[in-house]
C-alpha cells in the first residue's frame, strides 16, 4: 500500500511536470546588452523560408520569395527604388535604362537606352541585346514561362508562342538601344516591365525548361548573384563584385535557409540563429505585445515589422448561378451584412486593414470611397436590400480548408443567415477550390478568394478579376463570372488611359462597381508581418514587390 | 528457398504496380492542373497548353502511366518535378539519406532503451522499475510525436540552447555551411529522441510481454531444473525465443519509417522523404509524390523480405517454402 502510494505520487509528478512544460511560455530572458550601432555594410544576413524557391531563372521564377531573390540579383530596364513607400519606393524609375523610355505618338512603341558600364557577375557587359533576349526567351514555347501572359501584346509575340518564329518582330536591339513595339496601346506596359521576368540575361543562356542553376552569374547584373543553391536546404547570394550602381549592397552575403517551419523561424530569430523570419499567425498578438510594432530594437531584442501589402481577400459572388445573376441588390446586401472586423480577426493580429473596395489601400488608382460599413454589419440596410431577393434563401459557400478559410466562412455564414441566406460551407484544398471554381458552371454561389498584384497597376486587379471578356470554359480568374457589357466597356476605356487620367478613371470605376454592382465583397488588405533579429540594424520593405529588400537590410 | 524468393519478388512486382497505379489514379481524380500552377495566377490558355506539353500532361492518363513505367524500368528514371523541373531521382536521392539518418539513428536509440528496460521489467515484474517503465510506456504511446518534438525544440533547443532548434547537417560532403559527423549528430539529437520515444514505448511493452511469456515456458523450467546458471537460461533460452518477434517488428517498422517520418521531419525541418512528400502533395507534384511512393514501396518490400530471411536464419524451425 505504502509502495503503491509513492508510485502514484511519482506518476502524478511526472504528468504534472509535462503539463507545466506544455504551458511553459515565459518569454526568453531579454538580452541586456547595449543597443549597438546600426552597421551599414558587411556581415552575413540569414533569412529563413518556409518553402523552397521554385526557380532562380528569371523566365520561370514566380513565387514571391523567388522574386525577392531576383530583386537582389537582377538589373531590369525599369524598377523601383530600394525604399519604403513613403520614401518613394512605389515610383517607377529607370534601373539599367538611362531614363524612362521615349514613347511614340501612337503610344505603341517604347524606346529604351541602356546605360553603359553595367556588367553581369562574370564581368560581361550588359547591352540592349540581353534585355531583348530575355523577352524572346520568355516567349519560347519550350520554356512554358508565366511571363507570356504579360507579353501577348508585343508585336510578333504570338508567332513565337505558336512556334512559328524564334524572335518577336516587335523587339529590336542595336547596341545600347532597345525598341519594343506593341500591337495595341497599353499604358500599363511600363509597370509590366518592372517584373523580374524581364531582367537582363546573357544571350548564350540556353532555352531550357528546367531553368538555370547556381552559380547564376549570367542572369545577375544587380548587387548580388546566386552563388549556391542546394534545393530544399539553402540558397546563398554573394556580392556581385562587378556591380557599380547605386543600389545598396549591405550584407557581404545573404544565406537563405529553406524549409523552416514558422514556429521554428520565430524561435530561431529570437535566439539569434537567424535574422529574418516569420511566425505562426496565432503568435502575432503576443509578438506585438512583446516587441511593439515597427520599433527597431537593434542590439537588444528582435523587432516586429508590419507593412501593408497589395493583396486583398474577398468573397466572389457567382453571377453565373441563379442566386446572384442579375441580382445586384442581393450582392450589395451581402456587402452590408458581412462583419469585416470579425472576418479580419480570423487572420490574426495586425493581419491587415479592413476594406470595402477592390483596389488595395495606397495602390495606384485607389481613392477611399466609404461605401460599406467597415466597423461591423449593418443588418438593417442589408435586410432592406435583400428583401424579396434571396431566391429561396439557400447558398453554397466554397472556402479552403486551412488557416482562416473555415473560420472566415463560418463568420460569413452567421452574418448571411441574418438576411435570410442559409449557406452550406464546403471546405476544399486551396488549389482544388480555385481549379473547380475556375471551371465555368461550378456550383458555388460564394467563394472565398485572395489576389495579390503582379505589377502595380489597377488593370491587374479590376480588369483581370472582373472583365467578362476574359471568361473561358476553364482556368478562369474572374470567379464572380461577372460579365456586364456596360462595365466591360468602362474597364476597357479606363485601360486605354495614361496616368494621371488612368488612375482617376480607375478610382471612379472601383467606387462605382462596388456601389452599384458589387460583384465581390472585399474585406481586408493584408499586411506583411516579419520578425527580424537584434542583429538587423536597418530594414526596408518594397511596396512594389511586397517583400523585404534583402540587399538593403544591414546586420552587425 | 529459391522458389520462395522468386515467389516473393513476383508478388512484390504486382504490389508495386498496384500501388503506383492507385497513386496515379488518385492524383488524376483530384481537380487540379499542375500546368496551370506552373503558369501562375494569370495563366493563359497558351501558357497552359505549352506547360502541359513540357510536363507530358497532354497525353491520356494511361499513356502517361505507361511512360512512367517505361522510364522507371528501362532507364531507372523517376522523371522531373512538375513544380521545379528538377530530377526526381536527385530529389529522392538527396532526401533519402536524411530520412535514413533519422530512422536508423532513432531505431538504435529506441532499441537501446527498449531492450534493457523491457527485459529487466519482465524479469522483475511489479517492481519499482517495472512500474516506472509502464508509466513511461503510457506517456510514450499517448503523447503525439509532434507535441514531444515541439516541447523538446522549445525547452532544449530554445530555452536551454543545448541543441539547435531545427535543421540538418550532412554527415559527409556537406551541401550547406554546416556538416561533418559532429554537427550531423548534434542536429539529430532532438529528432532522434522524438522519433524514438513512441517506438521505444511500444517495444518496451512488446519485449516485456515476450520475455514474461518465454519465462513461463516448459523448456525454461527444464533448463532451470537441470541446474543451468540463470544468465545462461536468460540468454540462451528466454531471450533467444522472446526476441524473434521483435526482429520481425523492427524490420517492418524501419521499412515503413523509411517512407518518411513526416511528423518528426516537419517539426525539425529535416529535408527528408516525409517532408518532401508532404510538400509535393500540397503542390500537386505527381512525379515527386510518385517517386517517394516508389522508394517507400521498395523499402518496405526489401525490409520485409530481409526480415523473413533473417527469421529463417535465426530460428531453425522456420523453413521458407
């Protein structure tokens, strides 16, 4: 009996100890070292990534963290300053080009002059031919490059895409002069040319759908080049010693550790094993309370950085299905009924800013219009609009089955029940959701979706997501299947304008679309949330590419 | 023995065909197009068409499967990743040693725990050691490896700083800036413990039960009655019979685990087969998924065969026919 009692106590102690360990969440002891000075140059910057890069080949790289690598290693004709938005980081500026291009009177021909003295990381000179080659290589059918989407209006591009020509007739290079002729006026062309697909590449780079490997000196005329890439392990960027431009190249080396889970990234940043990393969204509130927001604690503790992104999350309202077909009143009712604050809360603390418009806040063409309630639901207005319009009151809601997908859907289900719409939620894998949803005839009424910019122009949001002219049998992006001749015409007209009239037109279009037709129900513009170690002395975020500008970060 | 081997190999080939075919069918039932994923969020029909041609997805499913078999059998080539277009042979070849490091190291650790604890528990039933080991078994079986891994990573790696929080270093020919036997072992300490705990608990129970059962057999009573020293009785009579099932289970568990210790690899960011399989499934990368399935199938088949052959060697009563 005595022995049994002691054994029971021992077992209880072990179990209790494990429970204490599970609840053990006291913060790491703070480093009381003095705040160090911000080191400008030198050192190795360590960055953790959750997943591997898709490619380092400019023709193929499309993941956002792959573009972060391209940003540090490439030179493009046009780019953005390595600065925050408020310091001018959203303005298109010449990079390898001497100046912004001369545009012909008909608006279809762009003439660039490439600066002399730019070199690839192997010392070879960069000329106009390298940019022409990049474009033509992107168009090769064998490459299957995602860049083709953004080149279809280049004269002669179709012939290359169809395998009938090797080069596009509209792309001509001679010495340091590059001329690009388009088949139609496209005022967003300059914004498109800032994409990493069009960085200079050596003309002997093979047309290989497997992409280039490391060392990638022949694709790097920026401050760094990819010197090593061991897939699923590590990518290393080293200084391009031939780079003499004005872009910052602060760290001596940038090492990206691949495949690190978000919770491990957080611990590694806090312990100093790495310099830049993420964290599980559920930890955002704790980190905010611990480190404050956007306060650099160089030398003493990590810093929690939050920056707005050109990304928004929204509900597609399917106009192909009976519920929302020719039913603008119900679509507007949904926008009044949804509880945007509660939906945003499902993304975690500081996840973003509530919105009721298509264009992201601060984006070219955005103008705040105050259309729908951002502080909660307005059931009175929603019910007034929905009265007699619910057409049976049943709806099918497709969402994705991870992170905030199910919980946002449940919030919306609750909200819409208040206006007489009873939604059945179907959670699907994200890829399956968009593939099935992108097939014409899909049997959903509402679909939870997100969209991020490819390049900073309102066409990339409004026309791409809502123009009925792009609807096809499958692989659709306009998942509201919104197709109104009146609105299609307005979108087409706005796309033909140049700034500043362009942005004014899109601002009005954004407001009118949401106020009158409401083909979607936007609710948040997301933030990028990053944790940087106490070694990081300066931090810069690119508003144009939605990534940290690694070459501009400095470590002690 | 020869006929037995031939029969097993033929069955293995049938099993392999069935498993790979099922994987293909499941993949193509799921409504996701890898070619569209290649072309990005604004995929055009032209880009998708070209990508389908590049990836070989423009052919009927049965043609794709036939090409896969031909590539594998004739050229020993698992194809190229849909997402990254890297060689799947290379992807599996890089990931397999990581998983092997985890599994074999973990197996040694769990046997080093399970054998002495299980044997001593069985020889001293209801003692303090026995009861303590049963508590350990209960905890080891109940606690999920993910939870154990997170706790160890946080307490030992982060709070105490005794080991790295995550990561992997190669034993030889390091691919990154850390490598060598010492770094390799240091980075695997926590993953080995995490991986081993569940199996150690299960094996303690199994060894204890087998030893207790063997201790009560007539031949053991006879050996003792004839005056054999206790250590001879334990070694030559009890353990020899009690550990036979352990050999079987060990081979099967290692074979299955070589397919990918997903939980442990995910928690500790080990770039092994489990994590690679998880990544490939979420990105709908059929060729990589299929490559890992092929490897895992071979591993299980080979290890099961080795176990059966070893069993026949250890126990002369077993005849393979």
